[in-house]
C-alpha cells in the first residue's frame, strides 16, 4: 500500500509540474533548440528548404566587421549602463528611505518621498517605442528640440545633431536606457531597504558615523543580494537595446550613422528580416545567448560572498 501511495504522489507531482512546464517547453525551449539547428544552415526564412552549411555562419561572424562593431557597442553598454543605473538608483533609494532629517520617530526619507517614487517609476510603464519617439523629439537636431532649445536658452551654443553625429549618437541612446531603467531599480532597492531595521541607522549615527559611512558600511552590504540581481537584469538589457536603437537611430533604425549605434540584436533583426539570412541571424542569436549565460555566471562568481551561518 505504501508503494502504491508513493507512486500516486509521484504521478500527481509529475502531472502538476507538467501542466505549466509544457507551454514553456513548447514556446520557449523549443524555439531555442531550433535556433541552434538553423544556425548551422543557410535559410532565407521563407522557404521549406534549408541547406546544411555546418559552422560556416559562425566562421562568417568571426570575419564580420559590423558584427564586431555591434558587439563592441554592447560591451560598452554592458559597462556604462549598469554602473550609471545602479549608482543613481542607490542614491535615490537612499534619499527616499534614510536621506531625510532625524526626527522623534527616527530616521526617515526626504519629504514627499511617496510622490518621488511614482515619478521615478513612471518611465518604466511606458513602452520602448513610445520612449524612443519621445526622446527623438528631445534630441531633435533643430532648435525646436528640447535639449537644443535648452542649450540655446542658456547661451551654450548652436543646435547639436545628437543622433546624427557618430560621436554622440550611441551615448545619447545610452542616456535614454539609463533614464528608463532607474525607476524600476529605485523601487527594487527601496523595498530591500524597507527590510533593514531603522534601529541600525540610529545606532550608527549615535556611534558617530556620517551618511557616507552609514551607506558604505551598512546599507550597501545589506543590499548586496538585490544589487547582484539588478546587475544581471541590467546586463541582459544592455545586451539587447533593440527597441531604442530601432526607433531612435539614424537611417530608419538601421544602426546609423555609419553603424555608430549598431548593436547585435538590431543587426540580427536586419540580417533576418531585411536580408533574408535567417541562418546567419540565428548564429548571432546563439552567440548572444551564450554571452548572456556567461554574463550571469561571471556576475554570480565575482559577487559571491562567504556567508556566516549563525
């Protein structure tokens, strides 16, 4: 009877796990597996015939200057975007939670912190397409652009072609990426800070610690797990950037001017749907998939700390 009961529990567990896992396997894992196979073929994407070419697409990647330019831009974003986003999010979250004055109720955030949270989070609810269009007007190369209008109002020079200049176009897009991301991580870090007892801050201030010492020696260590997760999420976003590049870059989202804003995901899209090279695009997708896994592994490895068991 015991064996029958165990088999019944096992069958029930497999059934309950299989129901939600089946759609995931069909619609997520299966396309990933197919992309590995397609990357080894020459396929236009619109015919039933796939020609086996082995690793020719990967060999082509190694000698494709546009791919390496795209990868270099992704690497640059992978460094700049997480650093700027997490630094700003930590600063704002600290101000909203413990940046106010001391009162009878103890340490508290700045006045109006609830309103600031809504303002910071608002860009996160907008679609990338809407954000790209809005910031395209901000970066308008004429005096009608918001940024150029501000420069002219303060007498800081004539209009600048922010998105048409190869030297500034990619950094202008990275600024938008940071702007749209900060609010989400402010909320994430705010929730994590809410779990820190305020008595710890009171004790630190009584012991003579200033705001910087409190943040560096108390807040940051206790938020380390949340920061680690944030780095991985932002890193994955930095390896994408497709939405912003396709809506904001010059030449109709082609990664211009002169591939100065080209990233791997946008080049992948162009190769597949513009040039009909689905096999080559799949090879890029596989490369991007491997890079994402390596990013997660390296981040966990470098940020791992020894835990003290109580």
